[in-house]
């Protein structure tokens, strides 16, 4: 099966990052570290020049991918910190407002799914630019279409929606669904997402439901 060498559009990843920022802005003030505007500004400033490029090309400058990874690291750190603050808040015996905490848990979980979908998109075989060039023959993630070429059109390769779905499935079932992590980096990403999802769903959401009773 040949490889699709068309460059990947950048707008799906940009919209995903903006969705993460929107979810961050609706969180209660007690779950936000520092000024509420700080993280959106830190993300939006480098996102503007990145979004000006319509596609991710094989010959893109190294700073493009480094900046994208730095943004993902920043959003991931902010979301993990928010989870820790939410857990700390729920451990308080005098805690109330269970309904608001459930909404916060949903926003954190959705952010986790989106962020790790972006991580998988950026990490697999060196990122979207290198995937288009076919520079790395060994994938970090094995999709069913790669194992059974008859299931996909000629030249098929995963796009952002495939990685987002994989992240959603992993964050829901805490285990790979159809796409399997092959490398240590991919396994660490799957593990990190499952850990945050498990904490959010089993601990945070469960405690919030008890508060509502």
C-alpha cells in the first residue's frame, strides 16, 4: 500500500487547542493556578503564528514541532494540576457544590482526551510532517488499516481524527481499543491518559455524586 504524501492541515489541531482553552476558562476559580488569563495567553501567542501555516509539511522548520510540543506540555501540566486541586477540594469534608464539581470533572476529562489526542498526533512517527514524508518506517501506534490494507483506500494514513478517537477510546476504557501502542513513548502516553481519566472518573466524579445525595 502506497503512502499518502499530502501535507496535513493544521486547523484541526488548532481548534482542539482552542477547545482546551475554552474548557479551562469555565473551571471554577479554585481550580485555576494563577491568573485565569495566563494560560490562554501563553497558548494563544505561539498558536497565532502556527495557525498561519495551513499545513504541516515534511520540510517544516524544527521550531514548529518544538513549539507544538511545548504547548501540549503546558496544557497537560495545567490539566494535571487542575486534577490535583480538584481531588484536594473533594477531600475537604466541608466541601459542597457537588454539581459544579461534576461539571468540572467533565471539563477536565474532555481536556484530557483532546490533549492526548494531540500528543498521539504529534508523536506518532515523528509527527504529521514526517508521516507525510514517510521518513520513519516503524509506527508508534498500530492502526487496523495498517495491519489490514484491504480495510482502507490505497495510501491511507492516520489523520488527526483517528488519533482523537484513539484517545477517546483509551480515556473511556482505560485500555487501547483498536489502535495499539508499539513504542515506549506511545505506551507512556496511553498510561498517562488512563491515569488522569481513572482519577477523574473513579475518584473525582464518584465523590461529587456522593456530595449530591
